[in-house]
């Protein structure tokens, strides 16, 4: 007697349910790999762009060094002399007495048309009063600067006589003695003011000079 087995019917939905999770995993893996490839491409593209971009070149600043030039000192032409003395020849005076200083010059044969005498004094011991010309055809313009008097003499343009000086008295400068002590008067330069003689060719020359020392008692 033969036995017959009737096969059980298969449920088609069971196969579908079993295969569906495997398909989903494959899709996720494919998508993930694709995203990784895209990300890698972006990174490589960014690096390539940075390598191709030229770096900013800073401008080169050239500094030109100019050699220091040492100026050549041209000495002033020295000619003649100027000196100071007292009008009465005294070397000592009393406090509150007038002291008249005379300005003298020697031109060494040059015809002089103007001059400047820078008469320095100590304002602690003297007060400046006035200045007058001792040469008829020269006018005097004094400027009191507080510690020196700039005496400028200018020759008249009317008189054609060209003077040549030999220890000639040019001007008188009056002071009042105010304090006892020993004081010096000089013709030294003061800033831009310098004692000088100017000849008829307009050439300034700078005479030698010396100090005058006085005692006030």
C-alpha cells in the first residue's frame, strides 16, 4: 500500500518578507559608499584648488640709503680789526655812574660802506642808554637785545667819499653802571648777529676783536 503525501502549500508572502531586509541593507551600503565617494571628491577638489591658487606676493620695499654728506666749512674772510675802549680811557667806575664805550675799527685799506658791531654786556651790572655815530656820513641804528647791543652803521649815499679806517672811532655806546663787580664787554657773535665790515663791493669781512674789562665799585 503506497503512502501519498500531499505537499503543503507555500505561502508566497513568507519569501518576500525574508528577502526584504537583505535588500534594504544593500541599498544603505551602496548609498553610503556613494556618499563617501562624493565627499572624497569634494576634499580632493578643494585641495587641488588651494594648490593652484597663487600665494599673495608681498610688495618688495627697497630702501635707498643716501650717504651722509659732510658739509665743507668755508671760513669767513678775516680783515682788519674792531675793538672796544672807554671814551675817557678809564678802567674803573662807580655804581650809578655813566660808562661810555667807544667802537673802533681798522679796515686795512678797504673802503667801508657799512658795519655791524655786536657789543655784548652783562645786564646784571649795566643798563643800556643810547648809541650815537662819531662819523658824520654814517648813521647809526642800535638794537638792544637785553645782553648785547647790535650797532649798525650805514654810509650816506649822497657822500661819495669812501673812508678807509685806521683805529677810527665809529660810534659811542652809553651804559649806566648799576652793580659792583668785574665785567667784560666783547664783540663776539650772538646767534646770527656778527660783528663785520662791508666794503664798497658789497663783500663782508670779519675783523679780529678783543674784550674790554671794567671794574665797578
